[in-house]
C-alpha cells in the first residue's frame, strides 16, 4: 500500500514550520504559555504576577511584600483541518519539493484563518487605547500613529517591541509619509513576513486580514497596534495522517491544527479605527 511509508512526524514538523513562517499574528503575539497541547479542549493556565512595590529605606527593618498571582485560562478552542488527495503518497514523498509545496499550501490556508481570527480580538483592547474613527489620508496617518504611541506610553507599555498592523490601503498612505522608514532600510527585519517598515516607534506589518465591521453608521477597518505582551497564542499540529481513499484510486493526506488565543493585557493592545 502506497501510504505504508508515510512519515507523519516529518510532515507535521514541515507543516508547523511553514505555518509559523506564513503567520503575521504569530510574530506579534507571545507564545509564552504554549505548554503541552494534545488536542482541542485543552486548557493552558496563565499566571499574571503582582506588581512589585518600592519603598523608602531609612535604616530600619524593611517590610516584605506578600505576592500573589492571578490565573487566567487559555482554552484551546479552535480546530482546523486540511485534507487533500494525491495519486501516490510514496511518490509524492520521494519528490520532496512537491510534498513541501503541498504542505506550504495547507499551512498558508491555516495561517490565513488564524490571522483573521487573531485580528478579530481588537474588541478586547482596553477602551483607553481606542482611537476614534476617521477617514485616513496621507496627511493624517502619521498623526494617528503618534497618538497610538502616546496611548501605549501612558499605559507604561514597553517601547521596544511595539508593532502595528495595517491593510494595504493604509500602507500605501504611510509610504507617502516622510517619517516612514521602509523595510528595505531595516536590514534583517525585511525577512519577516508582512513587515513593511517602521514609524513612530512601531514595527509596521501589512495584512489583508485586519478586521472590518459596520458600526451602524460607517464601515470601519480596525487596525491593531500594541506589544506582544498584550496577547498570547498557543497552537499545535496534533495529527497528520495518510490513507487510501475508499472511493476512487487515490491516497489522502489530512492534518489537524488546534490553537487558542487570548488578550491577557488589554492595556497593551489598541485599535485605530479607519472609515473605509
């Protein structure tokens, strides 16, 4: 049987590698709590530490602060599969570039769906980080980015590692700004998926998957900005299998990708609202 020599471990690893490469959201989220995921429905526990108090020292005995940590749960609640047919799995595996191309296509589809879901989490951004809707232009987009910078700074969000995600329409406006530094001038950063440059302290990514919604009056594009501490992503390829299709004369390859996402620090996530 042509599927007897299918190597699920190898192709699961290839799929996960390609998936990470294609994701914009994964580059701007943290995976600190990924833990050990075995299937959909798993729960990852997230510990959020207390702030540390600082006091004046006058030579007398010091008081020790008792620490506690809040616990949040990250539920692995999303499961996406792919399944495709090939004439002969063994032959496909022997042609490594062809099999890699199959997995690349599968991973791109999974990444596209994950990005879309991740960018829908703008609704969990802290209300203080919402920038009022306005039609963006080449003359006002830099001001919006400066406003976003100020909001994060007011919330003590680290300056290093800040990012913003724009659609191609806003990137086009941004590129007309003299303050914009294109990716071609950023050295190795240009190798990252979706990165287009830097402005106002933000590393700017481009994506077609930023959320759009009607607020009852206008169609609005929600452009997220923030820091990787804001949200977390835990994912795993839990299964890749091959078998013989009962109907017909071909083999199948299928895989299951499970993941969960959560905004864990809302004050580190913001939303620029652009009227479309």
